[in-house]
């Protein structure tokens, strides 16, 4: 499967995630109705609609062919690199790289490496700020576990203070290419990449910016 195959089936407008179309359509409708009463007042809903389209942007990105690379799953700020015990899918000591996505970042999530979906789960929860230390256990979140040639990789989509909807597309058994779109979190969030401790050399530090499917978070040993 090529890394662009899902993108061509999930978009109805160039560069805009299909999940954003209802919000954009509602904004345009509100702008039109407001303009009928007061053209100047319509500038506010028009600006909000423009920002909504900006938020749901979905740029095409070609991933460099490096099978040993473990790439960023999201655009944003790397907030932590830490050692944890992961029992859902990794089954033991693991390394977690957390990335915070502000409302100004691209919110499309992409696979950090090629693999087969072997685990999926959704956990309802709170909507604390994505940088809260307990967001990964308190907030609404979704899990995707990938079986890869180098070992298991767990991706966690975590809703934030503003985000209220997690979208995850792949099904169990589906083969995903590296850098392929697999979902998004609407309006601010956090995405974690978890892999067995020592399986990969970490190449990023907290405070560093990442670009989904472009920034190499690590390299398999």
C-alpha cells in the first residue's frame, strides 16, 4: 500500500480533511445569513470559517524511504521523552515520545512506520489540557497497535482541553505504510508514540518541533 492511497479516498477537496467540511459549510452558511442583515458583521463568522479551513488542512507529504526510521505521527511540540511500563500492547518497559498539537498545527495523524494493525481500543474520558501530566490516563483517547518488522509500536491519540472528537480510520488487520494518514483529533490534542525500550535510538528532545511524516523521532537499532 502506498502512503498516499488513503489520502485520495478520504478527501473531497484538495488539501482539506473531509471531516472538516461540515464545520466549513456551517461557517459559510452563518456568514451568508449574517451578511444578509449586516455585511460588516459577517466578517467575524467569515474569519472563523477561514480559520476552520486552516485547521483542517491536509497537506500531501512524501516520506523518505528509510525503513529503519521512526517518524513523527503529528506536527507539534515534543513535550516529553520518557521511560514507562506499557501493558496494553508493548507488554513491558517502553519509551514514550509525546507531541503536543496546538490549534495552529496540522492535526492529521500519520503512521510513524509501516506495520499491520493488531490492536485497537477507545477509552472515553475527561478533556484536560493535553500537557497535563495525567492526560494520558484521564482524557478521552484512542490506541492503535502496529506489528512491525522491528517490534510493536503503540500510537495514542489523546483529546485535549479544546479537542472533543478523535477520528481513527484503520481496522484490525489492515496494512499501513510509513507516513500514511490514519486519523485526526479535532481542535488541539496530543499524540504519543510508544515502542519497546532500547528498540530504537531516540533522535529528538523535549522542546523540539516535529513535522508528521518528516521528522525522524528515532531509528530502529
